[in-house]
C-alpha cells in the first residue's frame, strides 16, 4: 500500500511535534512522516511522544533540516527514499514585527529552473534570510542578530514600564504625606530622617480609622439634631394651636382645674399605692424584690382597684374644696 509522504518542519516541540506523532500513529497506517529539526540533539521529546502513542516501526523518521541552508535542504531531500513529498507542513513559527519591506529584503519563492510545484523549493525559499524573526515555541530557526535587537527592545520597554510604575508609587507616597496630617508632624523618635514607606502607610491607616470614627460621631450628632428639630417643630405647632385657640376664645379656661388640684389628685393616688407597696414588698434580696413587685402589681394595680382608689381620692378632694 502506497503511503502518503508527509514532511513537517519544526518538530522539536509544540504543534510540529504533536502533528508528526499524530499522523505517524494514525490507525490507518497510511502516513509516512518525516519530522525535520534544525538540531537533531533536540529530538528526544519527539521520540518519547512517539513511543507513548505507539507509533508503528517505520512510520516516523527524523531529518536534519535548516531551511536557510541550501545544502541542508539538499541533504534532507536525498534522505526521502520515496523520492516525493505529498504533504508539506511548514510549521516553523515565525514572528514579524513590522511590514516585510521595513524588516528585511523580501523572499523569493522560486529559483530559475525549478518547478513552482516542487515542495523542496517551497521549503528552501519560504523563509527569507533577513526578513522574519522566529520567536515562537514551535520554531527551530533563529536569526541571532535580529533576535538580540528584539530582546533589547523588549528589555527597554520593560524597563520603561517598571520606571513608570515606580514613579507612580513614589507620587502616591508623596501625596499621602501631603494629605495625612500626622505625616507632616515631626516624630522626635526618628529625628529629621525621612519617613519610611511602612510608617507612611501606618499613619495613613490610623488617619483613615480616625476619619471613620469622626464620621460616625458626626452622623450620630446629625441624627440627634434632626430628632431635636422634629420635636421643636411639633412643639411649635402645638403652641401655635394653643395661642390660636386662646385668641378665638379669650374667656375659655377660667373655670378649668388648676395645676395644684391635679397635683393633689396625683399625690393622693400615689400615697394610696405606696402604702400597699410598702406593706407588701420585701427588700431582703433582689430576687425577693422582683418576685414581690410582680405579685403586688397583679394584686393592687388591677383596673377595678385603681378605679376605686381614684374615686376615693376625688371624693376626698371634693370635700376639701367645697
């Protein structure tokens, strides 16, 4: 049975490695896979994965291939015993940091005398010597000079970002020392030394807690004042009604009971209740006091009993007044 010859570049790791193992271990056994690597010293992971997947003998071979080197391409071509490539997977991951015209000198896809359909031509010239920068985990191809330039730019960008972060943190601490009053007060324990970040943060936390307490206290004061205002409004309305009623009926209330009489009624009721309270309550202990109070209330503060006391007090005061 004729196999489908598959050549995959960049098989040391990642997509290239997994694709090669997947095709080589296909249950139909219809693929002959050539996995190429720029450095055969890195093929260990590929063969470990192939053994784990149970690839049949002869379904997978490795070739040394550097697409930038025409001699390497020719040598790999000679090792393909079938004399053809049915499927070509150019897997080497390449990163382009700008337009092709700005990065390098372009790439030619064919050479004089070669067929456009020749896969080896595509392998050899699919990558420009200077235009692309391999920076992917699946790539086996590196251009050292451009890579160093890319690393330098990344390092410079990282340094700038870190400096911005540190400047922002410093401005934040400076603002805290300006806002927090206790940071402006001289601490004699440290003398004229600059406040450390830890001290600034601690003073800020203490100040925030102080502000929370002050806010809570002010909220309680506002609540109390609102209640006072409400009470005063009620009193104002009541007094206005009293004044209006007096103006409408100036002689009303001349025959009303005086405050002294009302006090005498209240005093008489309380005296009568206190006599029974004093006779019934024991103060030897708090437990006895509690028990006696409840029993006294149940016995002497019934509505009927209170009614009789009030009627008696009113008769007594009536006899005194008239």
